[in-house]
């Protein structure tokens, strides 16, 4: 069997976050569930209506271009992309063809071809019996399209790129890119060729993939399908295919169109754009508004704060958690060993707090723990005022009700006890109640000591200093 090399290029559409649609004043509300309420004569394609360009949408794409190191066009224009389908009320889509807003750049190690602006189509529903329904709320929403070079060679690499793009959109405030809501859709162009070949194989496009897992599965499926066809001596045809999530396979939709099939020509109802003539699009102003980008935060968290890459990734990918983590870090900076405190904090957030959020019906935003209180709790554990187990109990109360960790510790009797005279009765009781384990320890089973320590911590309700308890246990058992 020959070895084949896959080549993948992605086209990703993402709805942009603006007050209104791309070319009219209808509301841009992706959460609207009532059909056909955010519409007007312009986005419905009524004769005699004139579109107006949404400046905020243009700015979002320019910021994207700056972030990925692309070339921002000075001259750009919109075009008519002609095709007939029920979700295109005008019979054409306003898009960009010859003069995109952004050319080149790279993201996550993948070279980009272009980033341009267009309007979204309406939403079609085909599972309502014998008729199809069309909801025009989405028609005309500002839609960014990003096209990569065909330089991706695996399904995993494609999925990783799409995740990084989603992050960038969210960090820039350009869009939420929620794939479940259809706010970001991935199209993959896939071909395979024998290893060493200097040409690409026949390209097949898989459209409208709406989850990262589906991106991986659809591409992997196509690579396997192409390989099987070539091995059987069959010819691959250039076509557009869909992804069936239930069957986990692609299916043919139509023969792939080429650009000339769309009969592009400049949109006569919209003015040309000269970016340099618009003061708020000046490069220095756009750059100042970018803020910290995902890869910059990733590097800072690992290098400056010493976080493990896995922990840093949690805070980069969940911006809300990352912002909270850093707010607590700011409160801890006045303490002694900052990196040790930060590591302890990260452990509590990623294990204990994450577990509380996961197992609690309330949203993370409803949690009662403010940054000052969490910092105080971490400082208390570092100063041995509470044990690790006690801190977990305090954190649970703080999550549910808020409050000062010092006060909660006092009310629940969780202040860490280090006095030997206080802890010795607990040690003696545990030894007396576990004669078999004691015998195992004395016969050489060192692990038995850990069990006895756990029992002592339980007896002290988490307030005993584990180091002191271990020392006392060892001393008494050695007699």
C-alpha cells in the first residue's frame, strides 16, 4: 500500500460581535429564538433598498489582521457573489473577492491566505416534516471569513488551529465564536497525494463543520476515504460534501463550484474603502486596542509566574477563569514566596474550585468568592494556619455563602493545631483503635503509617498539622 500525504486548507466563517447587521440597522442578536423578527427590507433583499457598511465589523477584521501579522489593505471593496438558494434573499451575497481587507499573516504556525468580510446567510431547517423553513434573523449578520494556505497535514493540526482562532476572536472581543450556536463554522479542503509527489491530489470540500471534534473526525474520514479510493483505482471527484454527525461520515452535496461560477463583480451600491483615510483605523490606534493575545498570555503565565503549561492552558482557554486567577495573584504579590503561593493557588482553582463549579448547578459567575478572600485563604495555608483539608472545607463554604476564611475557620474549628499536647491524645486514640494497622506497620509495612495519619487527620476534623501528627505517630509507634 502506498503512503499518502494529506494536505488540508481551512475556510472558517465567524460571526462578528456588533450592534447591528453588516449592511443594515437590524439587530445582531445570535440568541434570538423567535424566527424572522430581526429583519428589515435591506437584509430581506427588497428592491430599491441600499446597504450601508458596518464600520465596527470592518474594524474587527483589521484588528484580526494586525494580531496575525497580516497585511492590511489600503484599498478594499465589496463584491457580489451570485448564487441562488432560499437562504440568500437577494439572489447574491455581498462579500469580498479580489481586494480582501487582510492578506497573509500566520496563526498557530499556519500561514494564512486572506481574511475578508461578508454577510451571513439565513438559517434553513429541513427536519420539520415535508417542508423546509427559513429564518432570516441570521441573514446579513457580519461574517468574517479566514482562509489558510494548504499547509496543514493532519486532522489534529486543523482542530488545534480552529481552537486558537476561536480564542483570538474572543480575546479581541470580535466574536464569541460559539460553534454550538453556529457562530463559527469550519470548512475543510482535503486532498491526498503519494508521498514525494510535487502536486496536490483532487480537492474535496467538507462544509459547515460545527465542533472541534467533528473537524477532526470529518478530516480523518475523508483521508481514509480518499486513500481507499486511490488504492482501489477509483477517481476522486472535486465536490462539496457535508458531515453527518450521527453516522460520523461525509456525504456528497454537489459538484464543487469554481470562483467563476459565482460571477463576481464589484458591488455597485457600496463605496470603495481607503483604510488610511479613516483615522480610527490607523495602525498605531488599532495596535493599542489589541490587548494581550492568547499566545502572549500563555508565555507570560509560564515564564513569569512559573505555571505548568497545562495550568496555563486552562487560564488561556477559559478567559474568565484566567482573569480571576490573575486577580488573586495580584493580591498575593505582597506575600513572601510568590511563585510557591501561585502554585498553591493554581492547584486549588484547578482541582477543588473546579470540582465545586462542576458539581454545582449555579454558574461560576454566581460563586461568592472574591479575590481578596481567596488570597487570604492561600496565605493562611502557607502560614500553616489551616491544613489542606481544612482549606478545602473553608473553600466550600466560601463558594456557597462567601465570607472571610479566617472567620469561617474559627466558626468551624478548622484552625490548624500544631501543639503536641493537643494532638497527642488524638494520636493515642488512633493507635488504640487500629491495632491491626499498627501491627502491619511494626512488621515493616511503611504504607500503614499513611493510613494512620489519615485517620488522625479525620479525628482532628482536618485541623491537625499533618507534619506534627506524623512525627508523633512515628515516635509513639517506635517505642
